[in-house]
């Protein structure tokens, strides 16, 4: 397996079930991200992607969004030395025009300082929506045709993939969603065409190293024939 993608659902529901404010669910969820990183390094998986913040998440309260963005900025700045030490490359994947001001400088710094990481590629799908990504790619290809750089008949699956925000990354092999919800939620729809899916009952803050390891082991037992 090259690429594990995760929809870490259930932070707020976990907090509610434990009679806590939703912000504590997000804080706990961030700790489990570290667990997933540990599992991928142990299993020698090169790409790990998280649905960190969707474009639809902007509908949440201003208080929750402000806390989330501030938490991400603080956590990644404090984690930067360890990320560099562990050779983990971090990329924020999404519509950068939506990136909040409080995070823009952090995004630039994190991506620059970890650019040489070759042990694990950690992709944070931030201000991301798969349909918006495909529209972005279509516009980019249309502009190339308009500028005479590309002929319509030269538009292929490869050229479309190269125009997506995830350009240069392998498609996900396995997509895991937590929170007892069976839905793709506009996440890597194009890239996940042949991905295997595992849906877990546990909320994201309840996921352990053993649970993620079990998901990966189940994937290894799947015979993938891609239509053949």
C-alpha cells in the first residue's frame, strides 16, 4: 500500500457523548492524527491524507472555526522540529484562496521547512471539496486549450489528474472513515475511483493504533483485480 486516506469523523459527537465542549473533541482528534502517522511509518506507507477541513465546514460557527484554525496553527508550529527530524513532508491540499489569514503564514512555513521529507508524505486536505477540485482542473485544462498549449483531443485522464490539487500523488489505496457514517462526503471522488473503503463505528478520537493497523491488514488481504 502506498496511500492511506482518512475521513476522521466524529470529533464533535465524541465530545458530546463525553459531556465535553466540541473543541475538546478536535483536540483529542489531533492526538489520533499522531497515532496514524506512527502506524504509517511502522507499516512503511509513504502517503497519508486527512480530510482536515472541507469547504462545507465553513458553515460551522465562527467560534468553532476560530478555535480550529488557531489550534492548527499552534500545533503545527510546535510540531515542526519533530516533523523535520522524522522526515515528514507536509502539504496543505485545497483551495488556497479560502485559507484563513491566521494560517497562511503557517502553511507556507510548514511546507517549506518540511519539503525535503522523504519518509512520509502527510497531506492535509484543507478548504477542500472534490467537486471544486474537478472544476478547478477543468478550468485549468480549458485555459491551456484557449492559450493554444493543449488540444482538446490531448485531454486525458493523466492530464486531468495532473491538474488536480493532488497532482503528483498516487491515488489512495484505502480510504477509512470513522464515526459510523457510510458516506464519501465529497472527498477524493476522482482519485478514489478504485480505492477500497472501510467504515468504522468508532468516533475518530476512539481510534487506536491497533484499529488502524487492523484496517491496513484487512486491505492487504483484499484481492484487487481492477475489473479484470
